[in-house]
């Protein structure tokens, strides 16, 4: 610990920041969250591309994608509430892709 005096001459202890097992676990969890979010988000890209290229969304369930999008929107709100960048990024991008599929579903009849 380092001791410092303030303007009144009082001594205060300042703890040095040292990496702990808890900090490493948090970093690992953040990395796992980013990888998981990336994989689940990227998994939507082939469906979006296939639907766009074929101009057909007849086999896509509108009800499923509406409920899914609502769930993703709630996860996004949750991620913002807990300030979790992996949750925010993954769900924001997934929501855009899911809404894209919904728009193609109602457009490509």
C-alpha cells in the first residue's frame, strides 16, 4: 500500500491495483461472452443471405421471428442495464438481422 497525505496533512492509504484471480475470471467470462455472442449472431447471416438472394421467405415462421425478436430486444435492454458489452453487441446485431428477416418475410410473398 502507498500512503499519501492530502492538503490537510492527513495520511491516507491507497491500495495498489494488482490482478487477482477474480479479475482474470471476469476477463475470461467477458471473452467467452464475446465469442458466444459472435457465433450466435453470425449464425443468422446465412439465413439472411439465402432469403435475400432467393427473394423467398415462405418457409420462415413469422410468429417465431416476432417472438425471437422480442426476446432479443429484451436481452438488449438487459445488457444495457448491466452494462455488458458482449450482451449489448450480440443482441443489437442479432436484432438487426432478425428484423431484416421479418421485413423480407412480409415483403417477399
